[in-house]
C-alpha cells in the first residue's frame, strides 16, 4: 500500500493482521473508478470484512481459541519465511520473503483482497512509524518490496493474504531487526485530532474490549469538509490497528460508501490497553496516513444473572466469544 514507513508507535511487542489491521480491513476491492464496497472480505479472519480482532483456532484439546492476527509466524499450515531478518536502519533494502504451505513449498497463487494478492505492513515495536507496502511476487513464490526502516530497533512484519482456494485469509507476523543507535520512546500521545499535509482528521468513537464498536474519522482541509475522497484499495479509507505491547493486528472493515468527509469502521478490541490506529486515505491522487493513539477502558460488565429457582437444575455455560 504505497506509503513508506507509517506505523507510528510500536509499543513493546507487535505480533500482527492491524489486522485494528485496522488491520487493516480487507474488503474485496473494486477498481479505482468503481464505487468502493462497504465491507471487506477479511483476509483470513472470521468475519466478512476486517471486522473481527482475530480468528478462531483449535487447541489440542479441541477448545476454540480466539487470537488477534499477526502474533504467529505460522498458522493453519502456512508459514511466513523472511529471507533475512537483519537490516541496517536508514539504508535501503529489498525485503524478501515467502509464504510456505504445509508441504514446505512456496505458495504462488492467491486471492485478491483490496485489489492486491498480499498486503505487507512494517512497524517498529514502539509504533512510532508505519509502512503499508505492496510487494511483487516472482514466479518461484518469492515476494519482494523495496523499503528502509528509519531508526534502529525491533520491527514486526505482517503479511495479510488469502491463499487461492481458501475461504478465509490470515495474517502472519515475523520479527525484523534493525541495527543502529537505538533510542526507545513511549507510545505517542495524539488526542482526537491530528494533522497531516494540511489535512485535519478527527477521530470519533471508542474501542470497547470484547464488544464490536464503531470508529468514525472525519477529514477536512482548510476548515472545509473533504467530500471527494478517492477510492484506495477498494474503499474510501483503509484502517490498520495495532495493540501496544505485542503488536496484535486487529481487523477492521469500512462501513462507508460515500466519498467523505466521514469514514466509518467497525472493529473489536480484544483487551484493555493502548492501540495505534493508522488511517490511509486518498485525495488529490496522493495517499496520506493519519495516526492516532487510543486507550481502551475495562470490559463491559456482564448482565446480572437471573435468580435461581428452587426447582431449577444447576447448569453451567460459557459467555461465548465475540467475533
């Protein structure tokens, strides 16, 4: 997704999808002249669109576990293999990697999501920068993307994709180590309004752990609402969300079908804590990224249980998981 280093603030440990991949949401993209779809077919996640903050996996005991994307280098028989996880800060590099199938061979066929076969996100663990890249695929299954990381430190690479013939996509994550003068920084504080290249973007809504929520981002320029946003990756906005601490990649899907000024998304935060949101939007034929820091509160209190009746048999159940 063509903007260099844009994941701003990688606090303490990234392992994912975005994706709030925001992850980034994955709606099947229409062409740049077509009207963007309102939802994303999520690249490897349990809902239509990037709506869920993770996908279900089965443990050896058969119990379903719900994990955010990007926390694992290998999942469902697919593995993200980075040719060289060591780079030098500030120096251009050709980031090369492969997606290996259960047979150990590189995957060469994919289903398009958001107009691309694979979306690549690179972010440092302090979430201070963010890159949304569009790598190219060679015939032998090797992906490559020219990039450069701006500072020394630990980075996370996220590959968001759907293999051909699969109904669900997935987000795999791997570490990238950048040599140089390391100067760790806390998660940036942004407030609800940020500016980028003369544009003002205001965030509305909140993340509530364990419950689907709606986020609305409003774009204006020179004090006037922007009402002619251009489609980018099949939608009028693309949102990636990463959890501070482990860089879990949350998946977000857009609800907006009009070209501004508001861009709405739905996602679920898996826990309390800090999150970094990265909104890509296109205007004047240029893609820009607005970054926010958002902190969630505690989980929603459960509804009080109905009083037991003497004749009732005692039963136990689970509250269930939200997708």
